[in-house]
C-alpha cells in the first residue's frame, strides 16, 4: 500500500480563503513552520519505505499542498478531480503531474460538478469508500466502478456543518457556494490501514460519530474489512484518521494516543508527527499525498 506518492510543497500554503469548515481565516499561518512540517511528512514517508515524487509547488495557490485532491489513481489511470472555485487553477497542474508520472488521465463529463479525488475516495483493494455531497457528488461514484474498475463502491454520508448548533439546514460555504462539513472529505473520517489479501480481511479505522445514522448502519453491516473505531475527539482535534499506512507502518498525527495504541495492538508501527500549521488548512498527512500505485 502507498508505495509511491506524489507531493507538492507548502511554500504558498495559507488559510485566507476559508473554503472548508475547519479553516479559520482569522488565524494566521506561519509558512516557514508549514514548510518544515511538510518536509517532516516527506521524511517520515521515506523512512517507511515509500517513494516520494516531489513536484515544484504551484505558485500562489494556497491549497496546492493537498495533492490528494487532484485525482484518484488506479491501475495506471488517474480519474481527475473537479475542485471548488478557488482551487480550479490547480487542475492544470494536476493534469500535467499525472502525465509526467506516466499515468493516463481520465476527465469526468461536464455534468459531474464535484469530485475531490483521493481525498473523498479511499481505495481498499477492490473496495473504495466514498461520500457525497460536500466535495463529491453521487454522479461521480459510477465512474469509480465503470472507469477505474472497483468491484464495490461504498457510498456514505457524513454529518454536515449546521447553521445553528445542530439544528437547521446544512451550512453553505461562503466562498465555494458548496455544502460544508467538518468532514468535507472522507479522509478525515476513514483511514485505510491494510488491504484485503490472501484470504485475510482488510483493516480500516473510522469515526462513527461523524457519520449519518444510515451510513453508520452501512458500515457496521459491512463485513469485508475489520474496523477500529476512533473517537470524535481524536478524529477531529488530532486529525487522527488523516494518515498514510503502508500496511506495516502508519504515519499519523500526534495527539491521538488511544488510536495509536490500537494500531500498535494490531501489529502496526506508528510514526506520529506534530503538524499544527498544516492542520489550519483542514488537512494533514493523507491530504498532502496522492498515491500513484493503487
């Protein structure tokens, strides 16, 4: 798993355009610290045996550090993302990056308004976990099966951001005009730890509290993988599930000791990183890496 990944850079990282529910434009970003944190992710990935393809940082694009949102890659093909308004300039960089990596880009039809790439579609062997409607519409889900060949597409829904506490309609982001959620991408709500292989189930982690009741029911009935449950506190305050696993080593955020202990109990080595600056953008380790060899 995750043997080869694509990373950009954090030189232009910022949260001035608060395009998700975890961003706060009033909290400044220390770019030098963000660059150092990004470098620590790269070093940790490489220490776990992962090959990192580092590309030049797209200039003046605050969210281009989050390459996971550029595409979803499988079997040499890259299903290209449809990003929100302020991130659309990244799409040209993403297209060139996957071509330079020797991948075949697949462009969604114009009627698919939103697709957040690997950020919102997590492969687990022949299974892919995805959601809607925040950054990915259900219209994109069929292409995961038809174009990329996944056998099972598990379509889920996390809870939206609310206008007033837990009541009222879902909040619409003022910048993107799209519905918003603290788990706007599913890689904040689910982590893939081991793929199914040799007759053994896969292993994932998930945070039940952030999912709608119907999706909790789907997940609890789904028996093709074993599951670790993670608390809302560790998932949302430490971004515990926004991590990368090789199937042997997990590179994750510090601040989630209960989850880290569960991982070690399952025989996984844990590398924990402290990444407060990058988390200001609403993403972290998984968001910063696009897997090239699913």
